[in-house]
C-alpha cells in the first residue's frame, strides 16, 4: 500500500512510531548506564583501569577538558575568539 508522504495519516503514524522508539531508547540508556556503573565498580574494587574478559577489553580513560565561558573572560576576548555554530533542531512532544 502506498501512502503519500505528506499525508497527515503518514506523519501521525511516523510520530507514533518515533515516540515508541524514543521510549525504548530511554529505557535502554538507563540499563546501559546501570551496567556501566557495575563494571566501573568492579574495576575500582580490583584497582585496575585495564581488563580483558572473554572477547571484551575494558579500559577506563580519564579525560581532561578545559573550557571558558563568557562569564569567565573579558568581553573583548570573547568577542574576538568565540565562534557561533548554527544548526537546526526538531522537537516533538506528545500531548
């Protein structure tokens, strides 16, 4: 069956499917974060940052990040060196 891409039915159907998938992703992300915490706890208890188990290699990396904000530097430097990135977003909420 062919449905016109611009028909309301088609878009509503897409939105419903998208909402289901968003919910599934959210649940999976929660499970993933819990699993990561368990693995990190295991690594800390064993006082290691590298581990091989079966087909898996676990490595804990420490990342250092430096940043500045508009509030922490003089305005003239902010104006001179800051960059503006523009991009489109789409926000969809179910009633």
